[in-house]
């Protein structure tokens, strides 16, 4: 299997770029729930949150998911 464990890149101001892992599921889901909502006043997008959780926990998709997120 192809490996995607590249080194972390320092982006400055405490931000780093790295490949996401299964341990990041909750954080990435929360990010999507905040970003993909109709407006800042609207509630969190629970559909986007559920979709991310499904992608991260599904063995079919786990090896194909290639999200880079700043932490």
C-alpha cells in the first residue's frame, strides 16, 4: 500500500500542514459542520458532520481519503 506519512510542514503562527488521520475525525467533522452551514447565525451542518464521520470510519474510503488540514 502507498504511504502518505510525509513530514509535517510548519506554516508559522503555530499552524502545521500534515495528512489527517482517523484520530482527527471529530475535529475535521466539527470544522466541516462550521464551514458548510448556510450562514454564521445558522446551526451547525450536521449532515456535513455525519458525512465526514462516515468517510473517516468507513474501511472502503479510509485509504483513499486525502485531506490536508492545518492544526
